């Protein structure tokens, strides 16, 4: 079967691909003719950038112009690391409740360190990210809104602020995410063979 695009969903620390709005979004995108891959990454035990890269390589392979990357929380930091080292550009990148640096949370900072606590080559990331959207909440209990502004600034895009969105996860009521689906559908169609 020939798919329109390959959409990769990347969960965060202590997460998995069967939580939050991932299953809902996967079903919607599959109905629209997209292939959806949602790898399970080791967390919290074995959570390290190198281990996650290996899972991505084994389950997804490489990024190309038909790839759309969608990350939640730490998944955004992982995507930035992938884009920095990629030989090819993605079609689009969607970052939800993402951050760089420590959050001041002991249960997260140590296991997140290899992903978000080093300098990134933003020129390479911008070159490989395709169309970019960054979403952040104004009352996220884990990720300050300033972190969302920082990501958007590095990526030279406007920040989409979700009012009272919490961590934009199931515990904040996000088992669906219609705004993200609309933005995915609104992507400028590219010529496909």
C-alpha cells in the first residue's frame, strides 16, 4: 500500500505510545491514508539518547521528505537531536510541550539529561525540520511556558499557546488534540509521485 506520508509519534519520559492523544491521532491519520509509527522507547530505566536512537533506527529507519515527526514532552528533545544529525529533511515537525535544559524536577532531570542538556546545531535542525509548529501550555505543571518560547525562537516560528492545557496530556484532558490534527491536515501539499 502506498501511503501519503509516514507520521512518527514520539512519547516522552515515563510515557508510551498508547497514552494521551497518540492513539486518537494515529487512528485519524490512518483513516486519511497516512502510515503511523509509534515506537516504544525505554523509560525511565534505560532512558538515554543513544538507546532511543537505536530504537528509532530499528523501528523507523531514516527521516525523509515524506516523514512527519510529532513529539510530546521529552519526545521533542529527541526529535531535535534526530534532525540535527539527519542526512535528509523531514516534511514537517510538530513539537508539543517540549523543552530544553533541566526542569528542576529530580524525577526527570537525570534521565532527560542526554537529550536536552547540550548545545544543538540550530541551523542544521531548521534545515531538516520542514514545516514546524510548536505548542505549549500556559499552565503546564512540568514545563514552564518560557521553555516553549525558547524552542519557538530557536526554530524561528510562532508559538501556539494552549490556554489551560496543562502538560497537554491525558491527565489534562487531552485524549484528543483536534488543533494538531487540523494543522497536520493544513500542511501545504507537496508534489508526490
